[in-house]
C-alpha cells in the first residue's frame, strides 16, 4: 500500500499528493472495488456502492463478504460464506485487474476482517477507504462482537475511515460522542492513534445542521451542511464512502473528494423519497444528478405522445382540402388572416425563448425565428391578403392558442417555452413535407406557395434544430419540469388542431 504505513501503523500525511494515488491510473475510468455485504433491495452494501461508483464515472467491481436478507425495515438474516471463497473472490479480481481504489464495508466476522487485511497487505491498493459498518441505520447489529478488534486493526491499513458517531465510539472503545466538539476530539485521537484520515459524519447529532469533517492527526477541515428532513436515509454511509473512494484517485486530496461526495449525497438524500422504494427507511437516489438518464429524447417522446392529435389534424376538412387543392379560396384567406395575427404574437414568444436561452447558439436561433415570423406576416398580407378586404380580430381559436403561449412565456422556464413553441415547427414541417410529396409538383396547386414554404428542406432543418434545442433543454431538467414540458407541448398540439379546424367548424365573421 505504498508509503502509507507499515505494520506498526506510524502516522503519515493525512492527504497524500494526487500523483501518489493516481500514478497507476491507466484506464479511462477509475476502477474501484467494493468489499462489502449485499442488500437485495438495492439501497446499501455492494448494491449502493456500485451505484455510487457509476454516479461518479468510475468502473465498479464487488466482492461479497456477506449475504444479507434485509429491506427498508431492517435486517432479517445474515449468511457469511467461508473465508476460502472470500479469498478466491479477492484474488480473482487482483490477479487480473488493476485496482485504483478499494472501499471496504460490512465484514461481519473476525475471520473475514483478517482475510481482507491479509489481502490488502499482499496487493497494496493505492487508495483504501474503510466504512466500519457495525450497526445499520435501523439499529440492527451487523458486526460480531469478537470482530471489533479485527476492524480496529484494519483501520491502520486504510487511508480513510468513515465512521458515524456510534462506530467512532466503538473504534475507540468509548461511548459515542453526543456533541460535535466531542466527536471531533474522538476523530482526532483516532487519526493520531492509527495514522489514518477520518471522515467524521455528524448525522447522528440532533438539530438542523448535518456537519461532517475531514480529520487528520493535526488538521480538521469542517464540511458544513443542512439536514435533509426525510426518511430516505438507508445506505447513506455506504454511498458516501463509495463516492469518496471513486473520486479520490482523480482529486488532489481527501478534502476535495469528501466535499464533492457530500454535496452529491445531500442531493441524493433529498431526491430519495421520489423513488418510492419500500415502506420503511428508503434508499437515496444515486443518480439524482442525471434525472433524464434512460429517458428518450424529448422531441421523440413528445411527438409520439401527440400521435392522436396529429391523426386528428390530418382528418380535418381544412387540411384535406389544403392538401389536394380543393380548399375554397375564401377559407384559405380566412386562415391566413388568423395566421398573420397568430404569428405576430408567436414572434414575441420566440423572442422570449431567445432571452431565456442558456447559450448564444440558441439565442441566435430563436431571435432569427422571431424575425422570420414578422417577415412572414408581412408577406402574407402583401401577397395573399392585400385587396381581399379581410380584417377583424383574432378568432377564439387563435386567441386561445396565443394566450397559452404567452402564459408559458410569462411564467415558464426556458425548457417549457421551447416545448410550447416546438409544435409550430414540427407539425408544419411534417404536414408541408407530406403534402409536397403527395403533390409531386406544385405548378398547378392553388396553394403551392404555402406548401413550398413549409415543405422546404430549409424549414425542415429549422424544425430539426428546434427539436435538438428542446432535447438539450430537457436533459438539464428534472422530472417535474420535463412533465411540464410535455404538457406545454401537448397543449400547443391541441391548439394547432383547433387552429386548422376553425374555418369550417367555427366560421369567422363575414368579410368587411
């Protein structure tokens, strides 16, 4: 285990320099091994460790020390396989794989602890994190009494030990501290005695604060934090220690790794209840920082959800007449008049999307889209409506659509605004392309200019770009905002159907 300590456990630097721990890194990801027990409900032990490793970009491996029948209410039974099989697992990993870091959790018996200690001495991994699992958060004892001395000896072979307050007391052979200063004092004495850095966890203290500290023989770095009021605390110790193990090979010191891991775990605890796993003390959400992981691209998901509305649009008499050229001119001009009124307000919503956009590329795209809307409005009046005498206010369908868009623009996030404006891109691009393909050529089509505008490859490219921006926005938001995006998109699709249907279903006022 490099220069950390010999058999006598003499003190060394509490935070070795990054090259000492990272020099062996040869792969694109940190390779981390969990040596711990199981949890069939996935919240603690090797199951939580593997999730924590993955959440921090590491490649996770696991050696099982004990098979634990437990759930969110507690432990029911523990089976510890023979140490010969444990040795076989450990050697199978180290004989073949370069291990960048090891996280040690539940050991269960003295024989298991001694076997793990012997393996550490043989293989000398560059980073060793020990979570001295002795008591579950449910209060169940997870370590045999005669194994406590073996775990104390194992502390001297670790770089970092991560006890909670009861475990810290057991390691020192003292009652658990009941105050933060008392806990810091105990952690400092453990660090000095064993030559190890201690990640002290204050979650067992009362109050609104949840302090942690990185404690060396002569240094204390406190990591403050507010307590998250939740019942989803199952496996928090396992998850934190695993996260630190995954981070340390690529972080400069234990403080940096612990601070980052604590921030991640706080979010994971806060998001845990939404998992709805179990009816007791539920697990944390290890992947809370990747809320859309596994979700389809937003534009694909929203498009397929709107299949019924798209089908309804195709069946409208107005759309069928527009497609085959049999739509009366008066109906088409009535539609264009409402479209001009709509585009004047739609341009404002695009401008709002540009204002809210997180980067210059999206800002430019939506700003240019707003300008094009105003240009299209002007050309509609000039080329199709001048001399028609068509005038009058916005129809109920137009007003409803505009009110929906303006409401989203006024109160919604950037992601919601982009979702709301997207149907006007993709529905028109789809409809224009299909009409153009059916018509073959537009020479004799009475509405060829309209079809050419929306069937043009340039407009299809703009619709694709708008879809890409909506997908990018959806990747940065949580489940609640994504649901709002889908609702805004669906509402806009419904308004599009009503907008196309208004000429025949709800006749406009007579031409003045």
